[in-house]
C-alpha cells in the first residue's frame, strides 16, 4: 500500500485470488455505450460486472460495499497517450510509478508510447512492457514504433509487435518524414486492424521553435513553431489514409486548422480519429507568461482561437478522445532557460479535474460525452473490450466525485515527475476510487 | 528618487519616469567622461559579474569600462553555450558565482528569458545585455540618449528602424522604449525578416522602405546577419542592399538633418554605404560613447551607489 498525506492510497492488485464480491450503491451510473445515465447500483462478482440494478440487492457477508452517493460511477477511464519512460529513463517515470499515477487519476488503462530507450520497435520489447505491467494497478496497452529506432528509415516489425500485444503503432515525438514510407506503414497496418497514430509535425517548419509562433512568441523573443507545421502533416496523413484506406489516429491536436482538416476528412469518410489533451483545452500561449517551462510542450500551447476550435471539435465529435500526453521529465530538464527546457508535461493525475472544470462544469461537454472520450472511444480505437459497464464485462470502474474541490499540488503525485502545467490550479472533480478487474486499486476520501 | 525597477530585464513595461531618470543620469555621467579623470567612486566595493554566453566584444567592453569608471570590481565570465551545455546548469553556475559574494550580474545569452530566469536563481541585481531575440535594453537606452542629445527631445520624433526586424532584440527594445517616450517608431525590412504576425511588437511594420523613411527624423539601420541569405530569407546581398541598404543616393531624399544610427558592428556596403556611415549625419561613434554613460547610469541606479 502506498499512501499520500492527503489520504490518496494505491492498493496493488492481488492477482492470486479471485476478488471478493463488490457492490457500488447509490452512484450516478454513466455508461454511454449502453445509453445509461441514472442512479443505479452495480454488482460485481469474480471481477466482472454481474448486474446493474435499480434496487439494492441482497448480498452475502464478505461483499465489500462502496457508497457512491453523489458520485459518478463510470467505466474505467483510458488514457491512450502516455509516456511511461521505461525502459531507459526510469529516473523520469517507471511502469510502476506511471501506472500508480494512472490509477490515482482514475485510469484503468493506458497506452504507452514507444519512444523509450531503446524504442519499443520489436516483439521482445513489447513483451517486456506487458510483463512489467502484470502487478500494476492499471492495464497497459503498448504502442509499437512505426519505424526501427523511430528513425524514419525502415518499417519496424509491425506484425510481430501486434502478435506480442501492441495495439497500434506510432513514431510519436516526430512524424515519419518520408511520405512513401508513411504510405507503406499505412498500407501494411491494414492487415492488423490497428490505428497508425500520427504525430504531425513538419520539422523544417518547426525547427528551433520552442513555443507557438505568434504574437506572444515574437514579444518574448522565442522562436516559434507555426500552426502550419502541424497542419501540413495532418493534411498529408489524411490524404495518405484516404488513398490507402488505412486507419489513422491524429494525436494531440492543437490547432484550429487541424480540427477543420479532420472534420472535412470525416465528412468524406476517411478512417480518421483524433485526440486532444487537457492543456490545449485549458491553456493558451499567453499562459507561457514569463518563460514558464512547465507550459512548454510539443505541439505547443496555441492561441485562444485555436483552443476554442479544439473545444468545438470535441463538442461536435470531430475530436474523439481526450488523452494526456503524460510526458514526465526530471527537474533539471525543466529548471533551465526556456530554450533548453525539455518539451512535455505530465497529465495523468490532473486530466479528470481539468476536463471536468474546463468543460463539464461549464456545460460544454455532458458527463456522458466526457466518459465517451476518456473511456469508451479510446478502447474502440485500440480494439480492446473495455469502456463499458455491460453485464459480463471486466469490472474496470472509476468512481468520480464531481463536487470535490482541490488544488493541484505536485507533491501529492504518484508520478515520479512534477512537471505539471497546472500547479496551483483550483479544480473541481477527481477520482475517489479506481477498480481494476473487480479489485479496488485506488482510493481517496 | 530612484528607479521603480529592481533589475533591467528589458524595456517593455518600463515607465517613462524610469527611462527619463536613466537618461538624465547618463547625461551627467557623460560629463564625467569628458573629464581628465574619468572615474567616480560611486560603486566602490561592488562586484559585478559580466556573464557572457554569446560573443560580444563591444557590449562587454562597454559594460566593463562603465563598471571600472564607477570603481566597481568587474569579473568577466565568457563562454560559448555549447561548452556550458556539457557542464552545469545555468542555475548552478549563477548560484556558484553568487556564493562568491557578488552584487550584480550583467548577462548576455542566446536564449530569450535568461535574465528573467536568473532573477529566480539569485538575489543579485540582473542587467540584461541581450537575450536571444528578446531585448537589449541598454542598447535602446543609449540610442535614445544619443537622439535626445542630438535633437534635444524624444517626444514626437519619428524613427525608422530598418533591417532584420524579426531576429533583432535591438528593434524590440527600441520599439518598446521609444513608444513609451512618445516617439513614433516604424519597423521595416523584407517580409521574410519581419514577424509573421505584424501586430506583435505593437508598432507599425512595413516592407516598403520609402514608406518607412517618409518623415523620419532618425533612421536606424540594423546589422544584417549574412548567413540569413543562405537560409533563404533573401536572394542576394546585392538585392538586399538595393532594397534596404542606405546609400548617399537614398540619403539625399531625406531631410538635411536626419540622424543616421547603427548599433554596430556595421557591414559596410550592405546596410550602410561607407560614405553614409562616416558622413555628417551619422552619430554611430557617439552611440558608442553614450553606451558607456548609459551603462554607468543603469549600474549606478540599480546598484544603489552613493551620489555621484
């Protein structure tokens, strides 16, 4: 057991025994996959959803009861864009600490990116991650590399990685610059029904840039990353997907132009899904302030009109998923001059609070839409069975207190890193209980 | 009455009162520089570190002279960024220097925001001697001092700043400082060397040289980094000189008493022809002299020295 001074506790799952029956009573059950949004009671047996009931059922002694009055009971959340840093940069995060952070953030599943050292670019490395996940409080779906060593030169063994458990491929951190190689990757991936996950960036346009190119970067004297460096590759990858018929997932959408391109592509029937991150919804380049390195990530925080367009994309369904792009870094990579600071912020333990405070509390997204974008849809994109409370489904469940007021204090994070963009933010809503396969793995009063 | 600012990080947001006080003080130090003995005891016992991460002979010498003439003890620390990247962090460097008991830091760095970052690392007074593309406030102050001494005022004067605006911290500091002082600034250069978002700096921006020069009391040419040509910002030096360089021919269409400035070092025959650079309208060497006086004023006012 791992307990923080604020009472937040991780309970590593004991997979050696069948879990006790569990009853979650009086909660508002939100299960968009089944069109449910009402106060119900959830009965869990042998790690699976046994039934959803309107009356509290009789139960045997030994049944654990969670009173979820005033809380939401939702299918376990999934964050499909996380950097766990293991192997290679265990000083930033490990599979153990990263999954603890995930459970504490209300996530029962994460997809981890392959830009580790070495990169996850072959079967054995995928298998390594899956084995390390076994006793962790959160499921891990590894994403393999598109190209060997993420070098953009030759295809990684995609088939073997999928066989070992990879649920998608990406060269996240960069685009596959060569369009012919990207075309091959898309064509090849069609055999496996996996998404090719696209980090969209034209390096020639964004080189030496450290924040959004615009009024703020010019005023601060910081070289910019223009919106077009993202949009040009979004457009290219959409065209390649359209031409090959392959399925793509555009990661961390940050600009109005990208939203427009994806919206138009979806109208044409291109097999494209898209995600954005809490920081693109809640912050703009103005928040960089006087060179705040914890507001530095790639793609960078954009302008207010980009932020508004991204939110509009979430509302109208253009953007399917909210993921965190959780990117841990050690302090000495952030406590430096702005140009030298590493790109990236952590997000697993703030996603729920930021999304609820920024979108749900203001009525921009319904609770059901939030659950779709943070649970049901990412599971569908990765082709896994989670994200529902259907009878018989594995009991991955998140209980959320929508009224909990809290202030982001990185000292309480389970993540090994502290580089959040939201330190000191006053948020509303967090996970109070995370249940993995019928076992409580996280609890907070 | 002293300055409202505790550090000189830039001129954006610095008040008219503060700029005026610095310029007035610089004028009195200018008199000191006319004396046979050019040293005053005002900062005796203060140690000032000149922390230069970017090559700059002239700005460093100017600061060093200013420090010596105020009787402060200068300490020079020059290094290229690349060697520092392999070694310790900037925070560690500044904290180690601070541990040797120093009072002020004059810093130049290729990354914007470093002076601001240093204020979070140390209690020493920070003076920005140029940070990335951001600001070079003492350059703008010496430019304003030079104009004021030459034309007797700042308010209402029109200044055209010509050249590589996007990469120029001199242009930014001047645009902000001069606007605060009630001057009309126009920035001009080829579209590839202007900010993509032209409203960014808050003053008019044009790629049309004639438009920029119209009614100008002061014309400031910026140094062109010749490597911008190979990066595709303009086709050739000849074409740049033709479109944005100032020669006698273009000068002849300007008012007789127009003031020609350049922050140096000059690319003779590129942004300025030699006859204009050395001609009677040029105040380029006065800028250099005033640079010492302005830096004395800044160090004196921020360093809490005794009365001159």
